[in-house]
C-alpha cells in the first residue's frame, strides 16, 4: 500500500495510532495535516495484530506452517494463497483445483502443502516453489478436510461421500492405502494423533470416531453432540481430543476411556472450528456468531473472546510457539491475533453489541447510532462527546434517523415498535404500534410531516409524528421490507423487500405505481435521486440497479463486490454518482444536474466521500484521502468533511478530513 499511496498511509497511521502508544507520542507533532478524530480512537493496540484481505470469495480454511514462516489460506475462489506471516506479504497463488478449496494444511516440516476441494480431489504442493506435485483421486464427493501424518509420509482426507481415505505420499508408491467406512453422513473433519497411530473424525451424523490407522477399524465412537460435528482436533498429549458442533457446544474428550470430560457453552451460533494450543492448556473455538473464544482445557473457564471478524469464523490455527492465533472468515479476511495478552483494545465503546445504523443530523451537529444492544446513542460531532443513551426498546434497534430540523429521532426495532425521541431531552415522545413483526427501517419525509416504516410483517406503513396516528398501510410485498424512503416531494414511497422487488407507492392514495423485479436476491436498500426521477436499489445479488421511478424501466446495472449485501446508498447532488460505504460509481448515459438547483429540504449536507477496499475517496476528484484500519470499519455516514463509522464491535468513530483535504488541494 505504501507504493500506492504513501502520503495517505502516513497520515492514517498517525491519526489512527492508539492514544497511549509510542508512535503517536514521538511523531504526531511532525504532522499537522492529518485526520482529526474527535471520538473513537483506541488507547492501546488491538488484540488483532494483522488483517490480511485476500481472496475474492469465502475463505474456508487457514493453516500456519510449523516453522512459523507462512500462512496458507484456501477459498471458494478455487485457489490456495500463500502469505508471509511476519509481514503479511502475498507470496504465491496455488491454482489447479476446479472448484472451491475446502481445506489446507502444512506438512510437519513445512515443506509441503495439502489441499482438499469440492472437485473431489486432494492435491500436494511444494511450499517454496508453489509447484503442484501430485493429485489424489478417489473420493466421490466434496473433500472437506485433509491432514498430514506426523512423519509426513501419509495424508488423510474426509469427504461428503461419508468416507475417510489414507494416501501414501512417498514416491513410487500406490496413492491410496485404505478407506475407512463407518460414518452415516458427511465426514467434516479429520486429524492424526501425535504418534500417527490413530485418526479422529467428526461427522454430520453427530458423532466423533477414532480409527486405528494400521487396521482401519473403528476403535471408539464418541456420542454426546445433538448437532453435526464440524471440527475435531487432538491435543499434543495424544490423550485428549476436542470437538465443535452445530449444537453450539465445544466438548473435550478422554480418548482412552471415551468419556467426555468438559463441555463449553458460550457461543450463540454453531461452532465451526476448534483447536488446541500447542501445549494443550487451552482450547480455541470459532463460530458462525463471528467470535473466537479461548477456554482453559481442564477447568472449562472462558479466558477471552476475540472479536473483529464481520462474518462466520471458518477456521483457526495456532502458532507452534503458542504466541499467536490465525483465523479465517467468510468476510474474506485472515486475521492474526495475540494469543498471549488478555488486554483488549481500549477503543471507547458505549454500545455493547454490533451497530446496525449510524446517521448524521441534517445540520451536521449530531450523530445517532442504533445497535443490537437495544439502545440508541446520541453524539456531538464537534467534540465527539457522547450526549445521551435513548433506552426503551426491548430488542435490537435496526435503524435510527433524524427529522429534517434535527429536533427528533425515529427508531425502528425488532420489538415491533417505532419510537420518536426528543433530540435535546432524550425523552421518548411517542411509541408507534401496529406492525406485527420486526421493523427494519423508519424515516421521516423530507418535510417532516410523515414517517414511513417497513417491517417483517410484509407491510409498509405511514404515520403522523405529531399524533402517532397510523395514516395508511401499504400491502403487496410477499416478504419482509428491509428499506423504505420518501421521494423528495413526499408524494411517493419506495420500499425494498426480501421478495427481491422494489415497489413505488402513491403516498396519498396508497396505489402501487410500479414494481421493479429484476433483482434475484433480497433488496437491502433503496433511495430516490434528488429530483425524484430515478430510484436506486442495492441487493444481495451484488448489484445496484437504477430505475425510472414512474415507469419502472431499468436504466443501469452496476456490479458491486459487497459480500454483506447491505449498506446505505445515496446520489451525489448532481446525480452523476452513486455513493456507498464500499464504492463510488458513475451513473452512465443519464441526464446530470450540473445546472439544476434542488431544494434539499431536511436532507443532510451532500456527501463528499465514499469508501472502497478500506480507502476513503473524494467523490469529486476520485483521489484517495486516507486508509481506514479494518477494526474501525462498519456502518457509514458522511457529509461535507465529516465521516462517522459504526463498527461490528459497537464502537462509534467520528472524524473529519478538513485539514488533510485542504492540504491535498494545495498539492
């Protein structure tokens, strides 16, 4: 990145360096044109030491070389990538599989890499050269897991064909030695014992099995899980094993007796991966709930939680020196964590859970954030000070938005209610009831006279803020509504739904004007252009589509690389760009507004910035302004020189780019 934008990286490094670190103390006085962060800067370095943004599709597996030099990652993009662990530098791409790569592992001497794929093959690679050495055929379904024997002479693979197969890796030997049959469903995970005499396997049949390598016989079947077993591992003592399951539990077993000695509970979703620390004192688990948890093997005590991934944690690996943990996630990142210290980053956090929404007030003075912790928080933009906590919702708050005059806030919640709050006092003025399911969005009209809401009950509703009265209910969607918006003149409403459609309604009559039905997945966000003639919609199908708001004619398709599928979209004032938190896109072949003035009644000041791959860009010049560290990224709001981020960990960061923008304009 330094080769690409050294100036911006320099500014970002100083600005985002923790407040208590030596780097800031020594160098910050030398740089006056940096980003000004008024709220959200961490006091100490994050537990996550490095984030590697790599593959173009889900990362299914990650491995650390025993010598500590390399990281290998396997992905649904059909490749294995090799990285330098110390620097994070990309070294090689191993190509050869014809479908997604499900599993990857280094040999004990770090000289070779083994991969298993949905193309039903196992492949052997040379670590140094990246050359493909051999392909092992025999499975009849996805190869879900691979492992080397301790002496590197053999490999084991587990497959969705319900079998386990052992392969001879030595030259001039038959490829396959034997196949173990016994599981009733897919084999999800396999591993050799430290002495190489046994193999442990986990299966979708909810069992853990132990196998004798020499005879191929099943020695034990360990039962206890109530869901599929997704991951298994041996401890270094060869006596203990661990398993993680879709039943949300981690279990430690004595393989000599076959008894369960510990059960760990704490994850809120399925356990996808488990490993022991090299010394066997700790168990680490990764989950669909995006978290990583560290446990004491023998007491069952929960030691720490590592948060930072924005998607399911798919795989974990421990360094041989016990100092670091590597994780891979569906968020397309590999992270390296400090396994020694239990000190977490002291980044100020008022929210205790994921932030679903952040908004700047139309006057630019305030920020409101809504979170899964059931609260709405209010912040001062100029000072970064936390002003108020708005409490009252009993479940997740999905959205919060200001009225045009910035005096009111409307919030929508999973508890099926809408609340209207006074910005100054923080008092809840009205509770709007009527929806029968979670409410995902609620916003004011641009004149402030109405509120529109969209819900999981498949309805769109319009309310009168002053009285709280229900004005009208719009029915027609087949599934829940995720996003709603008024046109600039408030005479129309657009709604985006899980039924893959966008619908435009007449506000007064309730009539359906048109339906946009070209998306093939859920539509997560919708917005009118400043003139109201165009509607833009964003979908989980990874497209943004532009439509004629009156006829429903599709005007343009913009392909995006946004694996999360959600996020806010807006138009630039001249309708030349679509601005999102993950990219700024040109609007092609449509009339611009270069010489047209639009009264932005109740709207925030125009956004000057967009983000893409962690970079903040100037919308007008398309010039990189700064780089945002991964742990700060999340929900996004901006206007003029201010950017607000709401992170996955519940942190709100407010910063302005006035100084750096002014300086760059002089270059």
